[in-house]
C-alpha cells in the first residue's frame, strides 16, 4: 500500500486526460457549481428560512469559507493530479490519515447523488408535463396537485430516476474531456437569458415589490443557529466543495491556470444565477399566493405560474426545464466523477466498470429517496425521510466537516509556501498578498468558524 502511495500522484498525472483549454476549465468548473443548487435548492431554502437574512448569511459564508476552501481544494488536486484519496496520501506525511477526507467525500457523493438524481428526475418529468401543457397555470392548487401527483407515484418516481442514472452513466462512459467540457460550454448562456426573461416577467407582476423585499430586506430576528448552518451548508453545496469534487477537477487543471481568478469567476457567476432564480420566483410567490416555505416543491409549483403569464409560455417552459436538466447534468457528472475516479484509480476497475458499479449502487440507494413521498413516506430516521436525511447529512455535516479538514490540511500541513506557489503559479502571477490572506483564513478562521456554526446549528451547545 505504502509503495503504491508514494508513486500514485506523479504516475497517475501522466496517464490522465486534462481539460484542453483555459476556457474549458472555467466552463467545466462552472458546470459543476451551477445546477439544481441554484434553480431548486437556493430558492426553496431561502423561502423556508426567512428570505433576506438567510441570503446575507449565505453570501458571507461563501466569501469567508467557500472561496478559501475552493482555492485550497483545487490547489491540492492540481498539485497531486490524482483522485482525492491518492492526492491526500501523496501530499501528507506518511501515516497521517488525511486521505479519510476522500473516503468521506465518496460517501457524501453517494448520499447527494441519491436525492439529487431524484430532483433531476422531476425536472425530466416536467419537460414532458410542460409539453402536454397541463401544468401551465397560475393557480397554486393546480400546480401543487400536478407536482404531488408526480412525487407520490412510486413507479413514475423510480422510472424517471433510472432514466436519469442511465443517461448520466452513458455520458460518463465517453470520458472526461469530451463528455464534460462539450456539454457545459454551449448551453449556459441560453439558460442565463431565459432566467433574465423570467425575471422581467416576474418583476412586472402585482406584488413584485413584496417579493423583492422578502429577498433583500433582512429580518435579523429570523437568523437562528440552524438557519446559519443551513446557509453555510448551501455555500458548500453550491460551490461543490468539501468532498473532493473540486480536488478532482483541480487535478485536470492546467498548470498555467489562474486558480484565484477562476474560483472568483465561478463563485460570482454561480451567485448571479441563484439571484436570478430568486428574483424570478419570489414576486410570483407573493402575487399568486404560494407559500414561500413550500419546501422542495417551491420551484416546481411557481415556475409554471410565471410562464403562464407570457405568450408561448408553454414552449418556453419546455426549454427552461430542458436547460435546467442540462445544468443539473453538469453538476451530476462532477459528483459521479469522485466515486468513479476513486474506484478506477484505487481499486483498479476499468473506467466503464467503475461507472457501472457507481450507477448500480445509486439505483439501490437512490430508490430510498425516490420513494420518500410514496411507498416509504412513513419510514423516518431522526424525524426525516431518507430524501431529507441524505440532504441534511451531506450538506450540513459531511461537506462542512470536509471543509474543516481541507482547511486544516492546507493551513497546518501543506503550508504557506506550497499554497502560495500554487496560487501564483510559481511566482508568475501577482497573487502573493492574496495567497497570504487566504492562507490566514484557511489556517485560523475558516476551520474555527465552520466548527462553531456546525456545533451550534446541530445544538451541541
Ligand atoms: N453545486 C452543484 C449544484 O449546485 C451540486 C454539486 C455538484 C455538488 N458537485 C458537488 C455539491 C459536490 C456538493 C459537492 O447543483
């Protein structure tokens, strides 16, 4: 094992395919970050946690914790050019078990994919529902009934999820560069334009101001410890950090890529898309009488109401859900990449076999989430359905814990020299000051902040 360890990094580095251009790197990293987290999770969590106050904490968590951890992860991946487990083994002193971060990351990937693939399944199903026109209504009762009919039907929930898993598996079998890069590059701008259109429509609605006030006027009394934890968990989930996804993508980064610039761009674009989704949804929520705290259903019941206000709304809604499915696909691919590369490089399975095994495990584990609103509706652990539990444990426990250890690893083991060489590309970029500031955050601020938020949010004190 140890012999293998010390050579794992460099050897794998030669054999790996990488992203072919600087723009490809940005597009693929953005493709991982942007997904249902923006279009589905961000609006529903903002709605359920009181609006603007939640948004404010989310932005702070992104800046203080998210960005530094993202730069750390990408740097580690690029330095070792291997999967997360081998990366941490190669960079850590012998016998220190930092590679366990990679193992936890693989577990998180399975938990996240189990519920995420079900939400993608709803999006796929909505493409067809939209085509039939039956959901195009601004009446909450109509759109809620349509959504409930879908999620409470065990057969539909399962079949759509299997469809999603087969689809994603197929793309992954094509390989890193072609599969991921090509998809994500082209379609993001169209999604962006469509969101802009939705915002314009939503802002023209009667109670648009009420929606905007909900989104931008913080009510500080609503910011409780668990709201802060949820906001921080969302920051990790949104940037795809804390479990090795960005480490894996970092391993495909070119050596001349400007890491801080790339992460800041990805973060800004990602935040921008979330904001657009929020502005598209909340004015409609208040105008048509939806409940802001409707939970995971929120987007699926309000988006049809917005489209019902525009000419050709039915067909634009089809386009919207197709693009949402594509954005979600980019994110899913990056999630799958972690277990697939680990199984491939650590257990010696061929890439196709590793992909098939991952899909097979997800069919089994994912079923528990697909059936959370039907056959398994009464099966609860810690008071939560499997869908909610997997979501809670991954976003609020595993990802932040992963973030703590990644920050500690860079701050106390890897060290300021290597980190600053990584952010400056060996002194070629003028990022020295920035590297030192980020290093300070990683060494002292981020780990402590994450820990306090976690312990308080989980009611340890
Ligand atoms: N960030 C993606 C989204 O917002 C989801 C995602 C992709 C993710 N890879 C991840 C979340 C890794 C956590 C960890 O939809």
